[in-house]
C-alpha cells in the first residue's frame, strides 16, 4: 500500500547526522521505517500482484453528505465522511466475492466470515493501519466513530498492537494528499487492498451528453495466485455501484 505499516509509533530514536558535501546529509533510518521497507519489499516478493482500476462518480455520495452532514454530526457527534460509505461498500462486496476476503495458508485457502478493514492513518512517525472490526455489522455512524477514535489514538501514539492486528482487507486513501492515481501494495498477510484517490471535476459522457462530474479513480491490487480477474473486477464494480447509488444497500440488491 502507500507506505502502510502494521506497527505503531515507536519511541523517538536519536538521529546521527553526517554531512557529505554540499546539499547532502545522512540520517539513520528509524526502526519503523526499516520495518516498513522490509514489509513492503516482502509483499512484492511474495504476492503475484495485479491491479485493476475503475472510476466512481461521487455526485450522489457528495449530495448525501452535504444534505445530512449537520443532522448526522448533531446526533452522532462525528462528521459524516466518505470512508463510512466505502467501508460499507467494501463489506457488501467482500460478502458478495468472499475469495477477496480470503487468504492462502500453505496449500489451503482460508475464508474469513468477518470483514475487518485496516485503514491507513497518517501519523508524525509514518503510516499505521488500525483495524475496524466486523464492518459488516456496523452502521455508517459506527464506522465514523471507530475511524475517529482510532485516528486520535494513532496521532497520540496510543495505538496498541491489538488495534492493528487481524485485518482482512485494507483501504489506503491517497486522496487526502491530493493523489490522482496510484497502485497500492498489498498489506501482508491480506490478499487485496483498495486505493482511494482524490475527487476532481472531469468531463464524462452521460446518456450521450458531456457532463462535469466529481470523479474518483479507485484501484484494487490483489493476489492473482488466489483471486482471478473476474472476481476482482466484479468486486470493484460492486463497490462502484454502491458508492454511486447507496440505495442499493438499503434495498439489498
């Protein structure tokens, strides 16, 4: 993924710096950065990674948020963002395509019934991925409250190892930094990761006419040893359809 790590903030290390000529300096890598590098390279060496892409018209999602953000905040005490919609969309898509939520264990495939989503959170020490558990049973408010709580703990350096252990799928949102497009790296030992990106107005063809719509590119990187292209593309289209028309969730279609 985009530099995600399963490890929490660490005790600051004393940095030894040496100058080597004009405009150059050398710093010892922190243990967290070394571990992140090890895990990311290990992921590339282990998985047969393939990425499929799609684009999502965020018009309805933005309208829903803008229309209900004030009463949502008043009732639940947290802001209504897009992460809750994506988390619920992923939960529905994973239940529809359970192989994406599975993992290889030796010569066996282990299917997980629970949807435990790791969410990348930026901290001063680097990215960490706390887990939102049992998303399939959560409401939008439950997801937003959990993300908010985990985000505060991450920024305060209060995440415990159990907060980051056991995820079955990961969301990495490069859009918060303005990313247009990217290919996330799988978070071991999971089998897939969704990369969200920035929302930008773009011209799109709708019913033979050119319209300006707020669009987001999304990327699903998956382990091709386990997941075939049909399942991956179907999963991503399920997420796309959910976000573009959340009513399908309430109608269970």
